[in-house]
C-alpha cells in the first residue's frame, strides 16, 4: 500500500513503551517503514538533528520531516493514513476521552511504575491506577464488541496502553510488582491478553522475557541508585 | 454559534484555565464561567473531574472535558470556525501540538519549580531551565513562522494559545523567583510574539493583571515553603 515516496523512518528503542506505541501504529496501518534502533547511551547524529529539543525516541521522519512525542506521532500517523485501521474516534467527545486516558497513562500509571521501581510508590497505588483504568473500559469500551477500547480492533487508546501488556509483567517478574488480578480488573486483564495475542502487537512489543533481562541489566538505573 | 450549553470551571490566575478562555474568546463562543475556590472545591468540580479534582473543566451540554490542551482541541473540533486553531496540514498540526506540549513539559515545569524552590540551588536550576525553554521558543518562532508574529503566522494557533498564558506570569516569576526575562536583543522573536499576543482583544478579555498574579505567586510560594 505504501508508495515509493512515502519515505517513512522510525527512530526507535525496543524497550521504550513510547517507541512501541509508534511502531504499533505503523504496523496496524501496514505502513512500510525503515526502523532505525537507537543507542540512547550514545545518541546518533540523526537523533540529535531530528529531535534537538528533547533528544528522545521515538521520532518519526516522514518525507524528511521529523515528528516527536509518541502521542503526537500516533495522531500524525492516523491523520496521514486515515484509510486503514482508523485509530482516533470520529466523535469529538470520545476523542477527548482517549486523550484524557492517554495523559493518565503517562502521568499516573507510568509515573507510579517508575516510582515503584525506585521504592517510592506502594503496590496499592498501582492497583488503584489499574482500577481507574478498569473504569475507563466500563465507560468507553463495549465488552460485547471486543476486548479493546475500539471493540474488536485496536483504537488510539489501545495503542497507547498496549506497551504495558509487557511492561507490567516485566516489572512484576523482576521487581516484585503485584499486578491487578483478573478478579480485580477483568476488562484490563482481558485487554492485556488480547494485546499479547494480537499479530501487530507481537511484532511491535518485545517479549516479557527480553524486557525482564533488560530490567535486570538496568536495575541500578531504575532503582535510582 | 450556540451549539448547546457551555460552562467553564476555572480559577482566575490559572495558566491552564486561561488557555480555555482564550480558545473560546477567539472563537466568540459564549459560555458561563464559574470561579472555583481551590481550597473548597465545588461538588460540581469534584463530580466533573473525579480523578484529579482540578481546573479547568469544560462542561459542554452536561459532559465534562478535562485537561487544558485536550479541552482546547475539543473546542477547536466543535467550533472550527471562526479562528481554526489547529492547522489542516498534518505536519503543521504536529508541530503546533509539539510546542503546546513543550509549554507544559518545559516552560510550566521550570516556572513551577522556580516558585516552589526551597534552596538557592533549586532556584538557580529552575531559572536556567526557564531561560533555556524561552530560548527554544524564540528559535522555534523563527523556524516555524519567520517574519510573522505568531506560531500560527498572522493569527494565533493552538501553540500560541497554549503558550500565551505564561506572559502574565513573568512578573510573578521575577518577584518570587528572581527570574529576569532576557531582553529583546537576546530573544527578539519571543518579545515580538509577546507584544503581538498582548494586542489581541480576545486575549486581553480574560488575562489577569500581572501584578495580581505576582501577589498570588507569593501566596503559592509561602504555602510551598510552609509545607517543605
């Protein structure tokens, strides 16, 4: 489907949940692209030139123009390639809800996970955040249609949350995090299972085992020592 | 222009709240305004924003929308004309979103740390970070809209609305955090931008006086130090 002048490059990092979002969106839409994994300990010229302000991944480079910040990238991908696998809802209020919960994932869920790894957050706080996400499923998703916020197919919010299908078990396996049980958060549990079984997600996300090894190797960094 | 009932829950000095006012006023949308007492939040606010209990909240036809940039995006979708804020071109749209996000991550963050700094080291770092952020904005203006007053070119766009509220807080940053805004020799584009924003009637409508904001910044600081 992608024509020769599409010229899409992704500056990525396989373990980054933000990078996974961009990769997943590209795969869901079948967009041919070049994946350039980055060494974040020794940042490349292309990374520093394409994201001089934040110097972070992911960066999407389309026809020579860079776009940074995972949510902005996924918005862009959805706007430029609207035909296949549309991600943002058509309704303005629902779009606001998808954005609100994306912001919650970054501000509350990820922040809590990072602090947990440093020993600055309790497991209870993490469970509370999961319960709030469970509430989002009740509000926004239709259980009869499917496990995703988008029903049977992944939508914007599903892409934003998907990386946690591996990050949460990764942290659980290495740092003793106790995830929310199926009884506590059934829809969230089903969502994560559905992500792990999804063909595009299998390519975009690392395995839990690989992520565990990564976390062990970098545990000093994550423990804040 | 009516499209149903529009209500804004906010606080007079909030930069996030100002974004919502600016978006609605630029588009000429009439709305009801409810000033919240942040130390005694209304039941309506707590019900509209149960997760954060924060302002601003936009309530449109009874449905709440939270988080200032999400609200502005929503306003732009529901009332695209007049004064469309997000560019049609996807790349230009992404650029506008990027600089709005930069406002939160780098400008607001540094300003907030500046006001709440408890040590000279913290204050100095926050001050340097704020200066860096303003330099980046100055460069960005020149790259995105060279020779034009706004990020949106001849008129304010999403990025301009996201960043404009900081202007009335600079006096507060100076008074409370000792931050001296670099002059127009150092930040020519930013100063031109500030003057252009201040000349927009819709912006003047809800912008509080910088002196009052500076007094309020003192209050925030006292509370922050008190709890340190």
